[in-house]
């Protein structure tokens, strides 16, 4: 079919096997001209069209399971009805059939990946297929989600793209959108995925960076050659180009992202609502969160000053004098137990300022905090 139509009609005609769609931006006369060009090429090749399957001069058409309209792309009501009427699976083969049907429209469901986690657990070989209330709840929730599917808009290649991402616990998500002339958000697509395996053991920065890379790969067709603003609530991603390349994975990600015309901007968590909700909430409404032992978590928040903590810092010199190690450094060594002093062989690094003991590292001078 590509050889029959030729490259000169690719600007206004798209095809998948024998399905053709002629899309015109302009007047009706221009559209009729495009139709005549395509039909002439089909006639020259000896091909005919079934008029019962053809639609002409329409504002929306049904093609490949989607409804393509001038405003955007929508789901086919017939396919959604099949999902709504699908019975509860009684074996793995039926569950796979249901998930395969849902996967076709997953781009329209923001929380799809998190919603199917209980069902995907049944597909594991080590798990016995047992349909319980947990699986039925997830099954009903997914079917309910497809009732309220949204419309995905067509991209405007003259405007910049906004990619908003977030990662939390075992979920990650992103949303690609543009701002129209009325300053309204026009959603182009969602990306939602559950982290698994070694991905759960990555650092927070690696997980947040992985979300960005995953979204860029999904929307690569839109973003190549266009300006994209990456919005994240993880401030460390502002320094992507200054990262120390400790492993090959991060190195490959940095090399990949350099192919795009991008700019990373930090937004507060309270403004990162869409991506944060998509990555944080499963079908039962509880927060997805996995406790990770032996991992340091640092959070940046904005709030009222802690008066109690400020008062404790003001009385820091008193707390230091109550600590045996800091007292041994501040007071004269001869009057104290020398075994305590031997445990601190870097006494030269300590300095007393305004009755507060400081410790000088290789980079800066920090306050000595007593154990008690």
C-alpha cells in the first residue's frame, strides 16, 4: 500500500494495511482534492473501495479501535462495552484475555499500571490462581475506570511540551501536555508503570530519573526536535549534567536525554498533583509505599519554623557540656579521663566558638552534636 500511494500523499493520508484515513487542514475544496488524488492512485493500481465501509467528509472516524476526531483521540464505545461486560476470570487464560483487552486502551487510564497489580500477581508461576475479594475489587475498579476515560488531544507542533513526572514507593507516572491559547491544559498522553525487581532498590534520584527517561521514550515521536519542559518535584534532577557517573545505567540515561531539547524545572510537591496522584494511589485508595531498610531518605518541605528545635540549638553549649566526649575536648585534658581523649585522635579539627564546639571537615565546618 505504501508503494501504491507513494510519498507525496503522506502529508494528508495515513494507512495501516488496507485502512486509509485522509485528513485535511483547510477548506472543503482542499479536502475533496486530497480524496481525488488518493482514489486516482487506487484506481491506477486496480484497487476498489467498499462504499459500505467508507465514510466521507466526517469530523470523526472510527479506525483501528479508536475514534479520531478533530479535537483528539477517544476510545471506541463498542470496545469499552466489551470490557464492562467481561465476566470475572476463572482461570489464567481468561485473565490474560481481559488484561490484553485493557492494555489496548491503557493510554487513556492514568492509574492503569497500579490498578492491575493484584491481577498481575496471579500471572506469576509461583502463585496459585485463587480469585478472592482483593482481586475482585481490583477487577471492578479497572472496569469502572474505563467508564470515565478521557480524550487525548492532538499535539500542536508550534507550542512547547510539558512533561510532568513523579515516582513514589513502587509506582511511577508521567503526563505529557501542552498549554493552549486559553491557558488551559491539553493532555496528550499518560505514562504509568509499577516498579519491580531491582528497580525497587535504586536510590530516589535514580528512580526519579528513570521516570523521566521512561516518559521520553514513550513520547519520543512527539518530543524529538521540539522544546520540552520537564517538571519534577525532585530537586536533584536540576543537576543532571553535573552528576558524577558512578554506574553505566545513569551514564546511558544522560547520553539518551541529550538527544532532546529539554529544560528541567523544579516544582513543589503541592503543584505536582497529577503525576503524584498517578504514582502514589492504587485501586483500593491506600497509599502505595514500601519500607526500605538501610536507606537514607531526605525530604525538602516548606512549613512553619520549629520553635522547640530553635530553642534547643540556642542551648547547644549546655548539651555539649553534658556529653563526655565533647566535655573532654572543651575542658583541660589533665583533669579528665585520658582514655576518652584517645578515642578522638583528630582533636586539631575541633574549634570552640561562642562556647559552641565545631568540627572541621575537608569541605566545611559543622556543629558537633552530642549523642544525648
